[in-house]
C-alpha cells in the first residue's frame, strides 16, 4: 500500500475561468449574479484507487485582537473566525486519464452562482447566532486595522485587524484523510434590493435628525430649528464609479407673534457641509446586533471601532421663499403665541471616484454602516452652525437592472416628510408667500397678481421664485481634485396625495415647464408625475405603501388610562396602516385601535387583593364560606368539563380534580360552620392549600360558560378569582411553587383574558412560565417504564403554557416568554405518531407559531423565504389533521366535529398571518405577493365562516378570548380592505357576522346597561359596524 503521508504523490491546481480573460488579475473578482466557474486539476503519479475529491467554497470573517496579558511584556493575539458560507460544489470520486508524461490527471469543473445559492434555504439553512438571523452574503474586505474603542492609558494602544475572504478549496482524500490540498481566494461584491430603513430609535446616541438654536440679530431674538429624515438608500451600480441620494431639510423660524416684524430676521442663505461617515465595528467574539453600537462597544473593552469621513461636499443655497405658520397654544387654541416661518430644501449627496464604499452589512464579528454628517450654517454667521447625523443605507445593484424606479420614490419622499413634520404642531395659513409679503407681514392669496399686491399698488413685486438656488462650491472628485458645479433643484412646495407624492405649485401655470432632475436625466419631473388625489393605487403599490408605513402602536387609552404597546407585525398595526389610506374615515368616539382588537383591559380589574379586612387573619374556612351552594358548584364544574375541557389544555388530571371536588363537598356538608371548618383545615400542607386554589379557578372558568344573567356571572367569576388568589397566598406560591400552582395561574389567566383583560393575563403569564421552568417542566421526558429508545415528549403543562403564550404573543406581537427545546420537533412527532389527538395537533401548530414569533422578534424584517419555510410546516400539520391517524378526523361524535372546527380556526388564522407577511415582503416576486394577498382574504373569510358555524353549536366561541380575537380581527381587516379598495366582495359575510355579534352583545348586557363595554370586543363590533355602514353608503 502506498504511503499517503507525503503530498508529492498528488499535485493539485485551481484555476478560475475568469483568469483566462484577464491574466493580470491575481485575485479574480465576482459580483452580483456572476457565475463562479473554474476547474480543479489533480495530477497523480499513479492511478491510485479509492481516491475521493472535494471542492468547497467558504466565506470567513476573521478578527484579530492584541493585548498585554497580566504581568506580561509581550502582546498576545486572539484570533476569532466566523464561517458564514460553506458550500460543497463537488464531493465524490472521478476517473483519471493518462497524460504524455506517464501521469494520471483528474479535472473537476465547478460552477456556482453565489448569490442565488445564498437565497436558497435548502442549500444554506437558517444560520443563527444567539437567535438572530445572520446575513449570509458579505462583501470582500482586505485586511484593515481598527483602533480599540477603549484603551487603558498605561498600556500601549493596540489595534484590531479584520478581513472578509472567500476561498475555493480543492482536496484529495483517502480513507477520510486529506492527502493533498490547495486553495485560491477570490473577491465578491453582493448586489441586493434596497434595504429597509434604519430603526433610528435603536441608535438614539448615534444619529441626530433634529437640531435647534437661538438666533440673535441685533435686539431681535428668535429660534431656528432643523428637521430631517433618513435619506433613501444609496444605490451604487457595478462598473459605475458613482451614486447619489437626496437629503431633505425642513427649516423653521420661531418668533414672538406680538413683536414687530423685521425682514432681517429671515435667513437669506444656507450653507451646508456634508460628509460620508463610515463606522466599522470589530468584535473580539460573536456578538448580537445590539452590541454593534457605540453604546454596546463601550461595555466590551476589547471591541474596536473604525470611523472614516470621506466625500466632503459644500453647498450654498439661497432661501427666497418661506411659508407662514402660526403655533397654537395647547391650553387655548384661540391664543396664538408664536409665528412660525418654514421652508424646505433638498440637495443631492454624491459619491464618486475610486474610493467607493462597501455595502452596509452585519455579521456577529464585523459590521459596517454609514451616516451623512451635516454642518448647517445660516448667513455665514459664526457660531450659528447646527449639526445633524442621518443614517444612510448603501447597497449595490447590477448594471443590467431595470430602470431605477426607486429614484422616483426617493425624489418625492421628502415632500411627504415635510407635510407630516409641519402638520404635527403647526397650522398652515396659506400655500406659499412671496418675499415682499413676508417682509410686510401680509398674507398672500396666491392670485395673479395677488389681491394684497393690487391694493398696495406694487404688482410688479408680485413675483414667485421658481426654485431655491444652490451652488455646489467644492466636492471631492477623483484623485482628490475639486469639482465646481452650478446646479438647480426643484423645491418641495406643493400639495400631496394619499401616497405622499408632490404636485408642484411654485408656478402659477399648472402646465408650466418642468425642471429636470440632476440625479438622472431619465427621471421624470414632478410636473409630469400623475398626482391625482382620486387615483386608487394598484394592489402592488398598495402593498408597498403598507410595508413602508406600518409601524408599532404605543397609545394611551383615554377611558382606562392604560398605555398599550402593540408590535408592528400585529393585526392591529396592519389594520391601522390600512385605515391610514382613508382620510375620510374616523374611528367611533372613545374607541382606539387596541380596544377594537380587544387588546386593552376594558373592564374593572379583578380584585387580586384580599376581599377581607387587612387586620383580620383570613383562614381557609373564611374563603370556603364564599362558595355558593353545592348544586351551583357542580353546575359550574359541569359547564367547564363539557364546554372547556375538550378544547382547553389547562387542567392536567381531571379525575384527580373530581376526587378533590367530592372531598370538598363532603367537608362543607360535615362542617357547615366556618370556624369549625377553618380549624379542620388548619393542618393542611401547602400542596393541599394549592388544590383549593385550583378548585376556585376551575369554578371561575366554569362560571363564565354557565348560562346565567351576565351581571351575576361576572360578579361571581371575579369573586372566585379573588378567592383563588387568596388560597395561593395561603399556599405560599411565590416561595414553594408546585404543579397545582401552575395549573391555577394558567386558568386564572384564561379567565381574566375572557373577561376582556388580556393584558392582565399576559402579565400574570410570566409567573406561570418561571414557576414551570423552576420545576423543570420545560425539559423533555420519556414515559415511565419505557426504554431509552422511546421518543422524548413535552410535559403537558409546558404544552399548556405554550398554548397561552403563543396566543397572546402573536396578538400583541411581543416576545414570547416560553421556549422550545432544540431537540424537540413537534411537527415530526405527529408525523411519526400512530395516533394524533386534537391537543397534539394544536401543540404542533403552537410550536410553529412560537418559533415564528421568536424569530420575528429577533429580526422583524419581512422576507418571503421565511414565509415559505413556515408555511411548509403549517401545511405538514394540516396534512396530518386530514390523515387516518388523526382521531378527530375519524371521530363521528359532536365533540370530534367541534374539535375539527376549532382547529380550523387556529390554523386558518395563522395561515392568514403568514400570507400577510408574504404579501408585504418586498423580496418576493409581484406575482407571488399578489397570490399571497388573495390567499390572505380567503383565509380571513374562512375564519369568519368557521366561527359562524361553531357559534350555534357551543358557547366556547362566545367566551374564549382567543377564538373571539381570531374572528373579530379577521372581520376588521377584511372590512378595512373592502373600504380601501371600494368593493363589496365580503359584504354579506361581514353583515352576517355583525348580526351574530349584535345578538351576543344584547344578551351580554342584560341587567347591566351601564357597562356596555364589558362584552369582549364590543368596540370592535362598533368599528366594524361603522365601516360596513360607510361601504354601504358608497354603494
């Protein structure tokens, strides 16, 4: 046998096809969708057998930090690597052919579209670091050096090196050992679509979008302010040494309204210095995204931060037009305290030359982002400079891309920004003013000439400047040479349609000539843009608008005083964005978005405190004395057992609970006196006391399903909740948690959520999760007596916690409190099971929901590939529910039929949520987004139809908060879309749903006419009724 320890037996060479075209390139360069092709050549001295070949491509981020060890004089280096790419292009054996030199040669070609492979989940998987999705494709960076962010004064200043490399490795194997290998590096520059805006609130210390300063001219004192926004993402084309974006500024001058006006108070000139700031974070170890900030680097003394300022540009702009606004007092709107002059300017920020920036990227070890630093001075006054720092996203696009339609959006986005900034506090008095009118403090009616100029007999002064002028004085060009240009920009003065597009009003003639954009000669001018306010946007345009405008909700309820936070991926936030397109629609009085979706705590909070005097020692006898008659207790339990138990997994052992219930009934009959009863229960252990807390919680839930007068049912339920909580206090449940404690708290959360207080249930859920985790209920277990080969299972109480957690977390779009074991796959478990129950199906679906919600809280960016991934899991669960192994499919009883319908409510609502995310994901194709949007409406309609089918069969859907939330949220979104698109496709279905809710609400408020908001989702019913009424009025 030939010895394989030495490499001269095999010679390996790697060559890229790109080197044949350009022999001078030492390191081949690829970008975008380029095909990386080449061949690995293995030359063998003999035709050896059992030789395997492998060709792989790797992308590696490497950081190297240096420091002195304690007491040492020499520096120590620490190298950390992160492999973000590892793809196998060939792995196997191949035949060798003989050569004239009596050797044998094997040539293995390889071909890889790097960027296309990165978008394939099947090839790359879901790479996560600390739960965060990591960007797969990074740009190549040569070795650079960054200084440490924090350095001790008594130590030399050491630097951190970093680089990003791509390598193709060709190896020959024998018996799993490498006998020969070689590698070649290449550079890669990824292309992408425009990245989402930067969440500025996460970088409050690094970006500044507002500034203000006192302005003193002689004896006149005033204030001047600047407001800006994040510029549109800068697109750099491959092969073109240049790119640009627009920077918008809104200038406001505040002056006392009672003081005489002086024309010298208005600045006449604006001077701007703009620079591109690049910030690179180099981490000594893998870190989450929140550590890649200046504040995060402060806590990691080994972190290095490299900042560079390039592409300096100076602009001088004349301000010839101001708008007059008046600030209103918050106490008395009739009293005007300040007069406000405002104007808007815009200028291009240009990047060109050989020093082109890399795209914005993030990896656990290395990240880079950009900002535009602005230094603004008015009338060249010393000390009158204001500084802003605006976030800027940079990306590359291929040269054969379609027409840059993104520029149309970026050119007009400043207009909507100006309108929103001005409308938040100031009341505009007119559309535009000439300079002579500002100097005379006289309003202008925008006539031709205006009436004021006619009265003053100086119509020759009634001239409207077409646009502010600017001069680009100096700009860094190629090789450091200065470039001097004179440019002109169209101003942002005009009207705005529903999508924020600008209609220029600076010219009195609406058909006046247009100004050409300086960014692109093919860019249409504002006057030629369709800005009709009556134009209804197309479906794709509508989805793009929703994707950009949807945001978090953080509002204070005027009725209850509660502050409610709801995430941007919630149904409520989506509904709010849909309604924002309809300016003529307003919510009914005293109704908020949160209350319409049943997310606020509408009813009086449950008395978790003691119902007894604080000075009296409460015993179990006192608490048990609050129980009603035995007949009523049994009726409440039967209601819970028959209505809730088949669908709610919060009671672990029903037979054990019934045994305890019988013992309590016997105890009450034997000791009717409370004092004797308290003495008999004095020696009970904490566990037995917890059992009484569970008793009251079950009776509270059963009371909600009992057919009684609403006012009595609500009062009795809240007394049961208070008694259960008092028993928990006696059982010392904070200190000695038990399984009964977890069951009790879960049932109490279910009860208070059903009583229109889901926020209380969400807060209380944290106790259940932590107590269950402290008892190890989150661990996977095997059934007692089984072998080690038996499949691990999730504890039933941890299933119940996940059921409650994922329901509330998705409704509020908040981070879940529970978690899944990495070894547990609920979907695979039900696929392998020989028998699948209703709770098995719901648990598998809940696990998918929990995984999805946890991932979206880590990375809220909407991506189509994630929608497809989780939709595939949901379809697998749905297929199991239709298989022969599913009990509820083969069952013929009424209970099995109801379980089928309830499961359909759960799965269809989650499918609609996934379809909604997919329709808003901009990386999906237009056809797929339109398909997702159509499926969204179908799923929401299916939820409502299923709800109407279940309602006559079981009271569960009239009480259970989660099922009511599925139905009302689906109806509100369908109604909002119907109002927006001016259609009546679901009018009949929604009207039937309204009538069903109306009957329930009337039944609910019998005996309590003053508490109409107590019915769950009563405000949602009011909003739905008002939307349908407006749709019917439109015809």
